[in-house]
C-alpha cells in the first residue's frame, strides 16, 4: 500500500497543479490497468482517519479504503486531504475517490457524484468547556464558535442560530483555538466530538447538547463518473457491506458500533 503524507502529499499537490498529466486513473478500467486506486483520506478525524505515531493514516475509513481496493483487486494509494481540499483534489484528478468524512449535501452533488448508498451518517454538535453557559442551540446567538474550513456544519449555525463561526484549516487548529479561548465551542460531527471529549486530554470539555441535523456520509467520485462502472462497483460494495453487517462490525472495532444509522441499515441496502 502506498501512502502520501506530510511533505510528500504536499509536494504531490503542488506537482499536480503544475503538471496536469500526473493524474489518478479516470475509470474502473484505468484503475485496474494501473493496479492502484488513489483514495483521498483525512488525517485529523479520530477514529475515522488519523495519523499514528509513525505518521501513517489509520482508522475506520482507512480500513474501508483498503477493503474497497481489495474488493477491486488493486492496491490502495492513500493521499491525505482536508475538508477544504478534498473536492479540489478530486476535480484536479489527483485522486480517484474521496473517503474522508464527507457529508452528502445538495451543494456537493452539484460538483461531484456522491455514491449511494451512504456508508455512514452523523449529526451536528458542539464541543465546549463543561462550565460554558450554553444549554441549548438557541444560546449560540452572537457567540463565537470555531469550525473547519469546507465543513457543512458552519453555515447552518450562522444562518439558523446566529452564531459567529470562525473557520480554521482543520480540526487540530479549531481545537487549539477552543483551548486558547478564541471561541466558546467547536461545531462539527457529533460522534467525532464525543470521541474527543472522552479522551484524557479533554476531561474539562463536554458535548452536552442534543445532536441535530443527521446527514449521511458518502464516497465521492468525479461527476462525469456518475454512470460509470467504478460508480456501480462502489455502490455494490457499500450495499453489500450494509447487508452483511460488515460496516457495523468494523465500525465497532473503532468505538463506533452505537451509531444509529449503521444499526438501522444493518441487513438492508
């Protein structure tokens, strides 16, 4: 398995900007001829996808990425992306697909193809200090909240709740801003925030609001691949994994077995 991380994935990104011919495969046939599937994955979303002490990506989505490549009988090539860069990487041909905590929204469907069925779903929530006087979503009006650039959780909080959202490059930066007092909470996916709050470094923080706005997560491929064999294969793989309970089983290994969406979908498509 090939991994691009740290300086290597940054250099790959710069090379792709100046050398468009250095692209990922364009179809399932190309993927199989190349023998590799280039997959955009996150590195800041524990336990879905993050870096271990050796700087290598691990997590539930990393396991899924490797398993998809195995189903297609090719090798996985992992490229680190962020919430802000993942669609750009896909459109520029740097990756074949995105498997990176990506919510399926109408806005994103206008620029990429979201593979159905979704493989996961999560809701919106807020991580904050335990003594923060925010007890309901209505309490966010005119309060500063940290978010992540390119995240779908930011705009609803501004438009519906009147919060002032400060967007940072990634979750690491948003969490740091929360700890230094730049904002009163971090808005992001409910289960990611709950996993964070349960860790030793976050004992003074909590997720105490009821989650809202459940949104499915899906694999994304280029829009012109919507009716392709690659799209059909990916759809078939995810549907099979729901039927067999594979998604729920593997999620449980990463502490995600209680996810309501996965439990509803087990045994179905």
